[in-house]
C-alpha cells in the first residue's frame, strides 16, 4: 500500500472518531479511498475521493449515498457529491444523478444532471430534483418524465411524488402515453398502486376509437375505464356524445351519459337529446331516454321525434331510429303521434305503429291509434307510413293501412269534413304539402260544399268504392267518387243531425303538437339525479413550505457566514431572495368547480 494512501486512511480514522461519528443524526462517512483538504477552495471541508475498489460511501438516518467524490462540511453537516451519485433508501427509493447536495440538518437533497429516482413501480427522470426526506416527497419544477410500469409514461413541467401515499401530482403540460392512449391535462393526480388518474382543468383522453374531453375526470390506466364531468364530451368518428356526466370503457368503445345529453351525428345531420343514454360504438347503436328527442336537421325544416325511449342503430348510411312508448313527431307543416315510430335512413320510410296488444273492441285502442296532422287535416289508421326521398329529404307520399280516417273542420266551423275507408294514400308536392289523397275500398264521406262566396250549399254524404281528393293551396278543390254506391247532397236544415259523424269519428285536435315544446306536454315531471361526481381539485401546499424553510434556515445558520450558506443556495430565486413560499400551483383550476 502506498504511504500517501495509508496516511490518508489514518487521518480519516482519527477525524472520523471526533467529527463524523459522534452523533447518529450527523452525516457519517462510511468509506472513502482518499481524504484531502483545500482550505482556499473549500474552507472547513474535507475532500473525499473514491479509490479503485469502491466509491465514497456516506450514511445519514436511513439513507446510503455513494459517489466518486464528496465535499463534506462537517460544521454545517452538509455534503456535496459528484460523479455517478447513488442514493438508496431501504428497498423503496433508488436515486442516481451526476450531482447531489444534501443537508443533514434540513434533510433536503438537491440532485441535478440526468436525475433518475426509482421506486418498485415507477421511475422519475428530470434534470433537477428536490427530495425532502422528512416529508418523503420528491419534486421537480423544470420538466420531468415518469415511467409507470404498464400505465405508460407521464411528462409535465411540474411534478411531485408523495412516497408514503404513492401518489404523483403533475401540473402544467401533462401528457400520459400508454399503448395507443394519450392523456393531456394541466392538473393530473396519479396513484402508483391503483394506477388511477384524476384529471382537472381542460383535459383530453385520445384513443384510436375516440377523443374524450372534460374539465374534471377519472381514468383507470389499467382497465381503460373512466368518468368525465364538467363540459364532458366524447367524439366517436362521426358521432359526439355530450353530457353532465359520462362513463366510458375504451376496451369496448362503450359510453353512458347522464343529465343534459346531446348526441350529434355529423354524417346524418341528426341530433339526439335526453337525460340518460348508452352508446355502443362497435355495434353502431345507441339508446336514450328521459325526455328523449331526436332531431333530423334539414335545409328548410327539421324533424323532431320524442318518445319515452329512442334507439338508433346501424351504420351511418343505413341508420335506423326507433321511438318507443308515446312517440310523437313534429315539423312545421306536419305532426304525428303513435305508440312507436320507426324511421329508416336508407329507405326514407317512417312508420307510425299501433300497440298490437289492444284489439279493435278495446276503447283505449282508438286513442292509441297512430295519428298524423298535415296542415288542417287529421289522419288516423292502424298503421301509417311516411315515405321520403333520402337524397332530397322531401316527403313523397303517405299510406294509412286499415281503418283509414281523414277529418278536417269546415272552414266556417259548421261541422267536420270526413272520409274513411280501408286504406289511404297521400301524395306530397315539392313544398311537402299534400296535393292528392286517395281513399280506397269501402269509402264513406261527409263533405260540406261551399260556393265561391263561401256560403254553404249543402252537406254531401255518400258511399263509394274509392274517393280521390284534390287539394290546392291547402284547401280541398275537388272530391271525386269512384264506383259510388249511394249518396246525396242535403241542405243543412234537412240533414239528419244524428248522422253528421261517421262511425269511428275521433277528433283529437287537443293532442296535436304545435311546437317542439308541445311534444313534452303530457310527460310526467322530470326529476334528474344529483351527480355527486369527483372531489374538487385541491392544490397541495407548496413543496418549500414553512416547515422546510425553517429547517433550511437552521442549516444556513450553521454556516460561517450568510455568504457561504449552502443549504438554501439552490432554492428557487423568489424563495431565496424574499423568504416566501413559491406558488407553483396555479389556482385557476379552482374556479367554477362543481
């Protein structure tokens, strides 16, 4: 062994007994290869350097530090470590870097240069990192990268790790990448054990199938299941789901929504609203209830369908809308009511369907028959079909199957014009108005004839094989009877009063929706559930809090002079100069919390 080497070891042993090992709370030098001094450059310090066998080994209160060289200030209980620095805390924390400053008084470590802090489940990488051993917290403020097992990687400008709670808190420009999922947020809490993430402020979750937006949310990075609140929205290609609360499963592309829901189909120009919905993207299906309303947007006149429950299924070009239980339809020149409405986007066929469980002898079945109003005409029957051109979106025709009945009021309210028969066919013009109505098989009619001065000429009552009605400017211009069996025109004074209504007459004008709001007029009162949701965002206290400042102050007081104090020299400038806490957590996220 070289003489110089031996002298260094002997000097170290002597100094070690008096300076390093007199108290358990003081920094202890467990091993050094060489011990030297440089009072001009490092006054009052010992320079510890590794040898060929191993690094300098330093111990303090449960942590072990290794480095290539260390500057140890015994009076200040402070050490500077250089070159391949490693800090270990039991089996839980392993930190490597190029440089570390550590105070045995404040128990705050400052690491810089390719810093990596690892625990069993994650790894933090940053250029600089603070590690408070008393609070068991790590903190970076100039950008960092965290690798979290199967959950992926998280980058942010500010990051904080609570070792006891195994919780991360990320602030500003937060990005999580996992497989094909990317999460962007400005405020992001993550729990290491559960792999649960909590998002606050404007946030997005992007997958190949969808983009979810919210300003408060939860996401399980392992199961790919989450919740979105506050301006919540999910985009599925050509369909967007919005609501007060959204649940989503990205494994199955399923989402459910609660309260104030809007589902927009941009391809088919349709909108569905309600207060509870479920969307199955893989099956191209959706149902919505609680004041459900489907809107088909057209150039001149949108169509509104309301029912207890709406179901939309099929690919965009073959989409089918079904409305169940107390279904109603409204557009400016037409409205309808039925037990169920079935609309096929591809064929342009809309069906108004009766309840099959009621037979014709049941009084209630009359009320539940499908009914259609066009201008001033009321049409009923067992089933009603509306046919439109899918390309031009214009109505083409309507068919009333079985027990067809058309009623309109006489212009001066003297009575009701009525025609019934087995089947009814109506034809629409370019303005979506009826211009011809054919009543087929066993047709009967009661019609109030008036002259050009609108004076009542007589009342026509007849039976025919069929009847053709021609309409101009929304008024009946001609009634043509085919294969008339009998009939006559009576003066009003001689018309039998008990024969003014045909069998099955049922004037239901009070049921007619005359606006979109009327579609809901018979609905029971709506009581929406209270969404408890997620806890509001609560920024943690500043990393450099009063307690840490007090510890740093004690460490600085141990220095020979304020100019030479080392414990506080790498604190953020505003803290060092003003002695105030650093506000690293913006408060804007607290505004308007739900």
